[in-house]
């Protein structure tokens, strides 16, 4: 019968199994996941019925401001934010710009330290990116990919106005909205705003 490996040997084997790609993804996830919140928002339909929506937000100041997408908050003015450590706090919407699909909300309770933001202009096609978010309310979801393209133009409309957005964001995961995407050095470069659906 084979001898059971000792704890030091097992730890060495586990460390050896993690290649450099895995180490980058796990380190980014460990740093960023606590700073990302799952948002729960109630939307009122024209019929008067309330429906609940979910999305992601990332802390970007020390005093409770979170960045998310405008389509996540919709016409709501408040909701709740839940963090990976189980902390839940109400938030209120500071402002939203449907044309850029960005919104700022402020938590009414304590929030984690802010994420570090990098420069989107420094991105290069093929560069590794990691997305952390709460798709469908699943807090702390992580995926990784590469920057597939830069400089795409996306038409956006709101209240009769139209704007063409120069999308410098990496397209890493189809249909993943409102997910902060850090590069391999844990610097967030965007909150993904354009869902890509299979045609």
C-alpha cells in the first residue's frame, strides 16, 4: 500500500500544480472579490408591478461610492449591496448616465477598501484580464480571458439621444455585464457595459 504523503509534501505538490496563469487569476480574485458587491434593485414596470434586478458594483472610494452600470439600477433610487464576506448594506443611487451605461451608487453602511484603477489606454490585444462579478446574483464569480479587441464603436440611445461609444474595454466573456475587469496586476480598467448575445 502506498504511503500517505506528508503534509509538507502535499503542500509542495499543490503549489507545483498551480502554473503561473492560475497563480495570476487566483491572486487577482483574492484581491478584488472582497471589493465587488452584488446589487439587488427593485424596478417598477409601467404596469406598476415591481420586478427585482441584480448586477455588480465595485468600490472605488474609501467613503462608500460604488461604480456599476446604468442598466443595473434602471430608474430605481435605492437597493441593497452584498459583499463576499456576507456584509449587506442599503445603497442609494447618486447618478446614472444611460448613454455611457455607467452609474454611481453610495452605500449607507461600511464598505471594503476601494479597488485600484488602471489606465484602459495601456491595454493591449491578447493581454490577460480577469472578470469578477455577480452574474444572476451569484456573488464572487470569477472568469478569465484575454483582450480580444480594442476601439470598437457601440451605438447607445436614451431618451431620444444617441451617442457612439468608443469601447476600449476588453471583450472577454459574452453576456457578462457590470463586471469589473482587472488586468493581471489587480488594477480595474472598466465596468463591462455591453452584453454580447449569440446571434
